[in-house]
């Protein structure tokens, strides 16, 4: 990545290597494995797994949570 660190930025029209996803989302190898186990689609290119930004965003939307406010 020759550009400045773009932590947290995921574009739906780009592809990201596993290392880039871990860095940009700030997640661990364990969370990456969880994402794959839960259906995140990937493509192997050589020895590297790649995912599309669209797939990452769809994954995040699928597992998004909202805070439940309890009535008092």
C-alpha cells in the first residue's frame, strides 16, 4: 500500500488482501477466521486470500447490531 494508511476505509469497488483487511478493520486472525466461517466469500490468488470491498460491507451489514433500549 503506497498510499497513506487508510485504516477503516473499505471501498466496495476494490479488492483487499487478507493482510489489508486485518489492518484496515483492526481485527485479529481469529476474527478473520470467524468471518470466513460465517460465509465471507474470498478468492485465492497465489498464496493470498482476497475479498471484495462489497463482500466485506455485506458481511458487516448482515451482522450489524443495534442497541436495544429498554422501556422503564
